[in-house]
């Protein structure tokens, strides 16, 4: 009888856990976050706090950073005299790091 009660208790617990899991819904933060980011452009974010002298940071060497993200970004290559794509790690970069080719060229073209 005692063993049957234990089995019954376990079955009830499993059913309760399944019921709770069925009612759980993943949080959809995408809409909330995307509404915020739609209000600001990547160019605005990229230029926040930037040095106002492009001749200084367009000539900086490539710096991927120490983090391990693989974020596609653009940097000006003074040897090629054009912007080239690179993978940014996500932190510890420098100011020669742009969200788009267009932004990079608009800032550094002719350097």
C-alpha cells in the first residue's frame, strides 16, 4: 500500500509538472526590443561618443577585440583606400569600426 502511494505521488508530481510546462509560454522580447531599436538608427548608435576627427580613427589598425562574437562590421583600410568587412568580437575594439559600408565610406573616403 505504501509503495502504491509513492508511485501515485510521483505520477501526480509528473502530471503537475507537465501541466505547468504546457502553460508556460516563451517570452517574446523581440517586439519590445525591435520597437526600441527601430526608433534609432545604427548610424546614430555607431557615431555616439565618436572622435570628431575621422583622419585619426580611419587610420587606426584593425582591432577585432577579445570577445568571441562574430559581428559583421566594416573598417577603413588605408592601404586599399576603401572599407573592408571584418568580424568584430563584440568588445574592446577601436573607432575604425562601422555598422555599414556606406557609413564607413562616408566617414573615411579620401583619407
